[in-house]
């Protein structure tokens, strides 16, 4: 039991190459794969479409969708002969989303940066081979990139994905990339070819850049942040028009803002108790705004936090002594 718990706690994942997959209950894993196919509440998918997206046999998908429908996680639409997200899944996600104080504070930090840079700034968390936007902010004059809350981006071709995989311990990161190669084939090639350079740059500078890898028109920069709640890394990321921000300008003008954002979010996460979705921040101190920003934070729930503002601490090193990069 202890050995399994240790594997599960290692940066929030159980990598097949590290442990083997004999202790993973495949039917549970596949059920979640089915649910991931529904990217919005309005998505309507049949068994054939789900089978194509998951890479599972249609007979397996049929059994899973039947079970998930009986559980209320999916709803069957007879007229369309398709499924959509059910009330139990919505209720579960809604209960997790209550008490949004911490996320509101993170959103304000993102907005601070978005008001200074003409791009889309995001706070993302890993979900298998993707990252999901929990929060985002966008400059009024931002062009070319319009991700929003709940959007999923690839881990294999984005600055956020490069930063996340580079921050993981090398054995965990390599195992994740090996799993990607098995599951999604050539799409992992770019990430694999850049992983060592990404790790080296992250170790030296605290951030990772990706120019034209997700889109030839978009350049990105991302900062990984350790999350005590999830025992893995989350990421602050920004996408900007490549025509306006080449790589040199990313390093010179964008990196300082994003490193400050990473430090601010890191302090918020370290000050939070429990899950990032749950309101347990009463009485916790709010780190002061990033430099060169005199905007006063005003939210209904933040008054007590503002009263206890504490001195900012430096961002956690990506080579911390507890074994994390």
C-alpha cells in the first residue's frame, strides 16, 4: 500500500513506465476517457464518434456509455441516437466550483498582466495529454488567440505543455512522453525532441518559450508553478501574435511579467488550504500586486485578505530540495 501511495503521489501521476499498469483499473480509466470526449455541455456524441476519439472498440464504448447513463453521468438522446453530459456530472462539477475566492484572485493577477501585454493570459492544469484553462484574461486589443475557461490545449505543441513537462522530474516526464508516443504517435515527436532544451532553459531562467509550434501566428511563454493541492505543476501561460512579439521580445519584455505572475500565483497556492475550487481562504493573506501596477483589488470576498497583506516570497525553485525540478 505504501509503495502504491508513493507512486501515486509522485508529481500527481502514475506513469506506466515507472510502475507498470497492473494496478490501474482499466474500466475506470476508460470511463474517464469517454467523459473527456465531451468538451462542452452541449456536445452530442454517438458511440461511433466516442470510439473514434477514445481509440476504444465500439463494443467497449457501448458498455461504458450504458453504465454512465445509468449513473446519470451521461444522458441518451433517442431522437439523435447520441449522448450528452448528464445531470450527475454537471452536479459534481458545480459542487467543485463553489467558493471561487482563490480563482477570483488568480483571475485578477492574470488581468494585471493582460492589461500590460496584448495577449491571452491563462492559468492551466494538466489533464492527461492536454492542459485545461481554469482561468484566463485577455487584453482588449488581443488578436489571434481566443482560448477561454474550460478550453483544452495540447501538451505536445504549446508553451504551457513544454513548461509542464520540463518541470516534472526527468523520469516522470520521460515516462509521460513515452506514453504519449504509444497513444498519440507522431504528435509527441516535437515535445520529445525539445524536452532536454526545455529542461535546461527552465532550470536557468524559470520559464519556457514556444514560437510557432501551436500556430505559425502565435508565440507563447509559460511558467510552471508547484501546486501543493494537486501535488503537481500548474502553469501560467501567455500567447501573443508572432508578428508583434518575436522570441527576443518574449525574453526581453514578456518574461519579467510572467515570472512575476508565477510568483504571485505560487504564493496564493501556498497560502490556500485544500482544493483550489473550495473557499478556504478566510483569514489568509493576499500577496501584493506585481510591480508597476497600482490597480486596487476590489472583490466582495477579498476584504479580509487585503487587510492581511504579507511580504511576497520568491517563487519556489524548479530545483527544490524535495526532489521536484
